[in-house]
C-alpha cells in the first residue's frame, strides 16, 4: 500500500512513468489489491496507453466488481480509443455504484458529446454541476455542446461561468472568444483569445492573426 501511495504522489507530480513503476511494485507485493490496478490504469491512460489502461481496469473489476472508479477509468480509456458507446455503458455502471460522483456524469457527458448527443451531454454535465457547483470542466463542456447545437448565447453564458469558476482555464477563454466572434463581437473575441494565449493556449495567437486579417 505504501508503494501505491508513492505512485499516487508521483502521478500528481507529473512523473507518470515513475508512478507506474510504484503501482507495479504494489501489485507485485499484493496481487489482489484492486486500487493499485485502478491507479496504474489511470497513469497508463494519461500516457496514451489506452489498451494497457483497459487491461488494468478489467483486472481491478475482476478483483472488486463494485469498484466504481475502475468502471469510470475503463470508460475513459475506451473514450480514448473512440469507443464512446461502450464507454457510456461503463459510465452507467460507475454511476449506478456511486450516483453522487460529479466526475462520472461529466465524463459520460463527454462520451455522449463524442456520439453527437449534445442534449445528453448537457443533461449529464448539468447533473455534475448540481453535485459540484464549482466543476469548471462541466460548465465548459456545456458551453461546447450548446455551441455545437447553434445556441451561441447559451454557449457564451456557460463559457463565462467556466472562467468565473476558474479564471486560469485557458480553453474556456478560447472557446468564449470563438463564440463571441461568431456573434459578431470581434473585439471581445480578440480580448478573450489574448487572455487564453497569456494562459498558455498556443493556438490562440494564430486565431487572433486570422481574425485581424479579415476585413
């Protein structure tokens, strides 16, 4: 268990390779410890090893069929492979096991978005916000879904809520800037995109150049 905790600390510090080594040591010490498989699977997912993540999560579920986090992480990995329909079924199970985790609803909303079910995405992310009113990604995701639905005013509202919840979320400023541009607010768009660039969005400055070049 100590190695598992060390792995968590390394993962939080950005050392995912080191985290995987520690989780593997924890598994070697106790092959029946499901959380170590869950955590190793999550680290593999963050490194883009979706198939490896799926293997670890499936093993965790075999050890503990009621581990909601394992189903959630399994679904995340399936989303990474573009398997949104299969992912939704696993998110459904995670939510059934733990209906009060806002992240599970937001993640399922992302999968629904991937399938083009923008209404479903809004519903899931709205439920996430009910459970966690400060959930920035949920606000941003609703804004993105509403933008795809052509509801630019609604998108603007939720991107604004996202930046209010987290003033350092670069992609929310970029998204809001693009919506403002679609609504004819060129100066407002450039202002938001400048903020996004200052916060580290590498593509924001290129978008600004394109906007300024237009008549």
